[in-house]
C-alpha cells in the first residue's frame, strides 16, 4: 500500500472517530432507550457502551489521537522527501493542518451533529470493535488520568443532583423554541415547579370560602346545596374559621331520605376536616391527596389559624391550566381581563400572579405576594389610594377600584414591545 493510500485511510479513520464522538454525544438518550425498547439491536449496543462513558470516551479519544498523530508524522515525512527538511516541515505544518482541520474535524463533526441518530446507528458496529480492541490501552490511560486528577484543585459542588437534573430538563425545554409542543412544554415546566410553589400561593382565601353553620336547619341545607355549584361544604361552629366538619353533597342525599328531619344531626353525615400547613409544597400536597384519597383540604398557618382551602383541582390547574366543568360559573373566575382604551388590562385584585403569568406569558415576581393586589401593596408599602400608580420591571400598576382597604381592581399596562 502506497503512503498516499495510507494517508487517505488515516484521514477516513480520523473522520470516523471525530464524527462518532460528536454523534454519540449529541444523540438523544430518550430516543435511544425508546429504540432499544422496540428491539433495535444497534441502539441496545450503543446504550451499553454509553453506560460506560469513561471507557467509550477513552476509546474515541485514543483512536482519534493515534490516527491524527500518524497522519501528521506520515505527511511530514512525505513533505520532507519532496521539499527538503526545512520547507517540508513548514508546508506540513500549515498545509496538512488545514487538511486535517477541515476533513477530520470540522466536516465530520458538522455532518454528525446534523444527523446524530442516523450517524450513530451506522457506526455502532465498528465502534464496538474499537471499544473491545482498545480496552487495554484505555484502562491504562484512564488510570494515569485519575492519578493526575488527584493533584488538581476541585471546586465544591453547589448544586445537588436533583436540582441539576431539574435545571437540565428546564434548559432542554427552553431550547426547543417551536410551537408544536408548546402546551406540553408548559405542563412539564409546571410539574418541575411544584416543589417551589406552596398551597398558600394557590389556595382560595378564607374570605371567599362558602360555608354553613352546623346549626343550619336541614331544610335550609337542602335548599342551599341545590343552588351551590360546590360538592363539599365546610361547616363551622360559632366562628366562621372554626371548621368542624366537611359535608359532601352525597351525604346530603342520605340526609334527605330520613323521614324525621328534626332528629338529623348534620355532623353525623360529615367527615373530619383535614388541615394542612400553608407552607406545604404543591408536590407534597399532590402526593398527600393521592395517599389519603381526598380532594379537599383546609389551609392553616403555623398558629393553626384558618387561611383558606385548597383542592386537588387547584393543584392540577397549576399543571394543565384552568379546568372548567358544567357546574363552574365563568363569572366567578377572578381572571377576566378587560382591555381599556389606554391599552392597559383591567384585572380583579384577587387574581393570582401565577395565573396572570400563565395567561399573558408575563414574568411578574411572586416572591412577596400571591395576588396582584398584594403585589401592589408590596410596591406601595402602604394602602394606596385610588388612581395611584406604581412601576415594576416596565409594568405600570394603577389602582382602578378600591373598597375600604381592599384593592378590588388593578389596571396593568405592560411594557411596550
């Protein structure tokens, strides 16, 4: 075999190792696992090699460096034989470096990056042969590398494994700027955020809880249940925040079958109220709903004072968005934005910041307040008057309506695009 054919063969080998390194690094792991599940033998083989990442990387680097060094040595020898020692070395340094850079680095890596899965499947059998043949050399090189690492300083790991994994998933979702899976991406991001959101952020405030006194006559309870859209009604004794039982609409049907309504003790048909701390994360609350087979919980603070209520539907809406059924009244929703002539959005003060961000794709901070009225109070640092305006991150917040100390309507003017 002439030196020129050997040189061509070495360039092809360098193309192979460079392209393979890029392809097996860039190929989608979920896609490989899916193909393995469907019986793709090459995907199975590649997954096994990728499971031993140190050995696989060592194989590729060893092969690529050996080939590139051999290419440089052979080309230098040829150049010297033609142009003499001085010019041969000079020409070999520049000409061969350019050829190797283009045909053994840029071209194969660019090509492999454009079709990583197809490229990986094509080269897997050859890669597996190299994986076996180079094993003794890779073991020696890895041992030398590990010994050298002992003398290098290492930075402290500031991100734990779980947070790192979540950050990688968020980054993967953000990198896909297409709109085909926009809804699925939004849902996946919401799932990742469940650990960072508490029930206090999504609960229905105690001032909006629909409840009945335990002393309410059964006839009035029947009439009330027939008119309310809710399936569970908290019952209080004395004070409204002293919840002593939860009455389900199915239990009311049993009550109605009793012939003597005067002897009915409504508490006999109630279930015990379930109280959860307002600092409970939505992920923990979701697991608790599943474990207890319940859909309804009352939220209390660290002192045991009632703060509001949260339902399974509230948690699910954080993932999939607003869920409406045939019993929901659209007029009861706080998120009913109306655009004014000035271009501002008129928003109910009790609308949560998370709902606004989800609806308008804004990025308003919710660290210091759960509702838009609470955010304005935080910005004002006092009870603002009607007509007062405040700025934050380019947004203008104006108090449009006020009832007592409650900010009932807020006008929000987003920044100009």
